[in-house]
C-alpha cells in the first residue's frame, strides 16, 4: 500500500479534499499538507509517494499528527525497517493514540514515522512516558547516532483540519 502527500495552502487543500471521491486528510501546522492512502485520490499535481512499511490504527478526522522525518542510508534501510516492525503494536495501548504509519520514500532517503493522537497533550504525555523512554533508550555501547542514520531526524507537527 502507498501513501501520498502534497503541500499547499489550507484553503487549496480543502478544495482538493472536497473535489476527490476518496479519503483525504488536511494537516495544518508547520505549513499545510494533504495526505491520503487511497491511490484513486492521489491525483495530486506534485505528490510525494511513500510505501507502507508497517502501521496500525486508523487516522481520525480530528486530532494531532506528529511526523518524525528520519534520513536513512541505503544500507541502513533494512535495519531501520526491522526496528519499527519489531516495535509494531507496542504503542497501541497508549492513552490518546490513534494510528502509526512507517513510510518508506519512493525517492530520497527520508522515512516518515507518522503518529496520530487525540490531541497534543496525549502526544506530549507519551514522550514523557516510561514506554517511550524504553523504546528510545541508548546504552553506553551504542553510537551517538543509529547505524542506519544518514543525518539528524526532526519532527513536524500538525492538527487535523476538520473544517468543511
């Protein structure tokens, strides 16, 4: 399965969403994004296409989105994907969690780890949780950056636009 993104103004992306017959979400925050998992709705003029590596849950029509942008080396792709496949399902019981998508880029080297939450506070609570600390812990033997890293990761955050 694939996922598709495009950028634009919130108003333009809302119009695109209403024109299509498939499910499209509009994310507002650090810019505006349209996101869909439906290939029939992926008629974006300049889509960025990603392949699903793993995922769980359903993206809601309202809530908070956090996207971890992680540059990965070509050799590190299998390692990176295995790490997330092994973690699959561990976040599911977190209060306020709705969905996870680990997305492999069809071009470029930056994977996206998209999580959907009830609201920003639930995301922040998870980041402070013992489960988060355990999943992201490093011991003294590990290098500063993971072996798959092609550069620093960064997070972009959005609210799901639910205006009609």
